[in-house]
C-alpha cells in the first residue's frame, strides 16, 4: 500500500519505520520539508518526502500524527482528501496531562470527521505508545493489539490489513463513536507509562476465552 504520513514527531517516525519495514511505500510530509527529509534519512532511504499539497495524491491511507489541536489544519494542507482512508491516531490530552479536553459526548476522531466530511475516518493506533513501534510489537509473549473504530467497513478492513502487516493484532472496536472509549483508554495507558512509572513497554489488550 501507499501510505502518507503527515508529521515527523515520535509517533510519525515510529509509524514510518514500522510501515516501511513491512514493505509498504511511505511518503512523509509536514510543515518543514527539511525536517521531514532529515527524519526520513534516519529511517529508510526508500521513504519519500513531498510537499503537503503533493503528498497524498497516490495514497491509499493517510495517517495524521500531529497533536489533536493541529490535526484538521494538517490534513487540510494535503488538499482534497475526499474518499481517502484517513487514520486519526491522536488523543486530545490537556497540555498539563491532567485529562482529555474532548470526551463523553464526542471524541477527537468525531470532531475531525465533522471538519472533513468527505474522508473515511478511522481511529487506530492511539493506544500504542511511540516506543512500541521501534522496540517491537510483542509484549510479554503477545502481539500488541490495535483497536480500530470506523463507520466505513472498507476503510476499517484496509487499516486492519496494514496493522497485521506491521506485526500487530487488529481488533474491531466498532463504530467511530467508540473513539469516545478508546481515547480515555489511551489516557489511562499514558498514566500507567509516565505517571505510575511503569515505562513505555506497555499496551492495553482485550482478552477473551475461546
């Protein structure tokens, strides 16, 4: 698949490294092409860097890895994304990490979907810490799960295929409105990792008896 990633922070680079390693074509973009090129050079020579307006033309999936407050503007900078599968990995965490600034009656994903009504929005990877992408997708002998929520079945299938190729176990998390559950789950994971001092080698998992 052709994957366009906008943003080159820890999550963007972690995803780019794991996706390129799975054999997909990766295009990286962002506000500074110079920074994007420097970042791409540390990962894989095959990663392309293009200006935002050109980066998503051939994309099968677009992944926005900027903070929640910048997601809509970042995605709009890519041009017309009508019909594209777009993954929102953000969590609307308050600046002081005291909690979420969106929740209960909506979610970051739903607010982004409202602002970009033509895209096939998927919530995924938001419960995976950046370090997991580089340190490995298996923890305590079990593959890390990626919870995938969307109202579009085809887009959900695309993202499930991508997650599997990256070494994750995809979990169908229902409609996009269930991002209201996934974002607090991610906040709890962040709390365990940083506030409770458990470190970044952790991930939530949904277990069931066969």
